[in-house]
C-alpha cells in the first residue's frame, strides 16, 4: 500500500491559479471564458492537423504572454500519457484506414500501420493537448471568484427569461470550492479506516459486492460530513442575510477595455482559421511537408 | 437540533446543497471512486447518487441543478480525458447532459408520492427510479444517434441498470436516514 493512494488530487494541475500578474491575468474574465468555450468548440469540431497545430500555437503563445513556464503546463498532461498512448494504439489497430494511396510503414499479421494511422494518432494527441492546455491556461490565469462573476455576467440574458442565472453561478462556485474539501475529507476518512485495518488497496478481483461493501463505510460518512459542512455555510450565508439573486447589487462590475476586445477578436480570427484549415487544402500541404521531412 | 425539526428551505440552503452535491458527483467521477468494476464490461457508476440525494433533500429544482453539473462534468470528461470509444459518444450534450436533467425530478416525484406512507421505502423507490431514469434516457439517446442498435440496449439496461439501481437505493437510504434521523423501526439511527 503506497502513500500516494491517499493523495487523490495531487497530480491535477488543471484547476490551479498561478498569480503572475500578466496581461492575460488582467483581461476581462468574460472574454477569457468565451475564448475558452470557442477553443473547445473549434478543437472538437475540427479534424485537421494544420488547424490543430494553429490552435496549439495560439495556446503556447498564451502561455508565453501569461509568463507561465510551459514545463508546468506539460506536467499536467503527464499522468494522462500512458492512457492516451493506449488509446492511440487502440485507434491505430482497431480502426483500419486502408485507402489505396496511403504509405504502408509496417505490416504484421492483420496489423497494418499506415500513414493514415499515424495521422489519426497525431490528431488524437494534438486535439487532446490543445484542449487540456487551453483550459489549463484559463484556470492558471483566472481566479475562482473571477470565473464565478464572469459566468454570472455571461448568463445574465438567461435571467431575463426567468432562469436562475445568479443562483446557478453561485452553485457552481460552491461546487468548485467543495471539491478540494471533499478530497481532504476522503483522505482523512481513508487514513482513519486504514489505521483500523481497512484495505483499500485490494483492487484485485472482480468481486463487486466486496468492492461496494468497502465503499459504504467511506461514502456514507463522507456525504454526511459534507452535508454538515454545508450546514455551516448555509448558516453563515443566512446570518449575512443572503436571500437569493433578486434585487441584488454587485460589488464587481466588469468594463471591457480595448485590449479585451482586441484579445477576443484575435481569438475569434485564429479559431476561425482553425476551422477553415480543415476545408481548404492546407492540411494536405502540412501532411506532405511532414512526410517529406520524414523521408 | 430536535428530531422533528422541520428545516425551512431558503435560497441559501438550495444553492449550497446543490453546489455540495454537484461537487460530490464531480469528485466521484474525477477520482474514479464512483466506479465499481463489473463483469458486464462497462463499470457500474454511483455518480448519479448525489443527484438523487439532493432531489430528495431539497426538491426537483435542486435535483435538476445537480443533474446539470453532473452532465456538464461528464461532457467535459469525455472531451478532456476519454477512456475509450464509448466516451466519444458522450461528447454529444444530448447524450451526456440532457438525460441527467431528469434524474432529480423523477427521483423527487417517487419520493414525494410515498413519503407519507413509509419514508425509508420512499427513499428506496427514489434511488431506483432516479437510476433507471439515467440508464433508460442515456441509452435511448445513444440509440437515437445510432451508436448502438436498439436490440443491444435492453441487455445493457438490465446488466448495468439493475445493479446500479440497487447500489443507489442502498446509498440513498443509508445517507438520508442518518441525515434526517428517520426512525427505521428497529432502532433509532444516530450519527
């Protein structure tokens, strides 16, 4: 049984905030949120290597401007690598892409590794890295409070048609705040029970009844302790006369400056190019260039 | 706190319970604590149990909000860290988000209908109905998009849905009975 088994959220860099006071930190959180959403949409929608390279370049440029060491961002992707490699292998083997005009690199039994397979794996990695790094950049440069206010401001149009936008933004904030608390509480419970002889390391076997019986003494106290903590928060909010979003004024008001509009315009243009790259012939050009270098 | 105290539901209470249970759903998914390996291939999940508990404690609106957080997280997880070909299907919000909005409402309806008859029984029913809503709606959405043939869906619903319903019912009863200090007849439950 290793110590790391209790450290549930240690390897996760996504969700942390790094105060380096860069122009990206100062940018309007609404702009950053919209930019992040557009990035996710553009990257999931495209399957062009040129487009994804462009998206990756945008994110790397963002890291440079935000003065965040790229190595730190890379470390966030490390725990996912083995799994990603597995997915890549799966994709290369299980999905045959044998068009007539593709180069065959390697052939063994029923497994054929072609240029198309290599492209599919490269696409998978590029897509994944662009997404994780893009969202990491958002979380590294924006505090939770800014994110909450930004979400609330962006959801304001929904409030007009009667949806509880303020309440939902606050709910999201409470949820974000409670995730690390849950991790702490779980560690505490696991250690307490391991010290009394519980064995959480026994992942062996498929005996699911045994697995579930081990989870019960962990989950039930976890949920009850969390509800108890929630009661404290409710009491604190009510003691400060919180009554919901109606008629509430705000301490924080966002004023988008020229720089913010410029940032948004830049992101929109680059992401439009990311989408457009799949339509034009840019992709074949990039692919031909890579194959030429390869030879 | 007296045993019979009726806690009044305020906006602060609804928001905090929704946030906390949403966090729990995300936490169970993130750490994979909420998955139990199962012979039928796909792991059993208890990630939707916070939705059921929240709906039982604070009503359908809170249940829907937690369902939304759960759905958005499973969408995000499918996009960011897909664990196989099945996760790619969940990159579609109609499969990952929409079905989850109804878990809380159905669980709450089941609980409300039986609450005055027998509260522990009402909790069991809420756990089962909430889980089946999740299973049936998600599988229907998968069928609708043609990822799997319709004939393949009922066996999956039975192989995964039924044990999940049982787990959800056990957890819902264990948590809510202890939290609300409901007398189960045999002995008074205490925290």
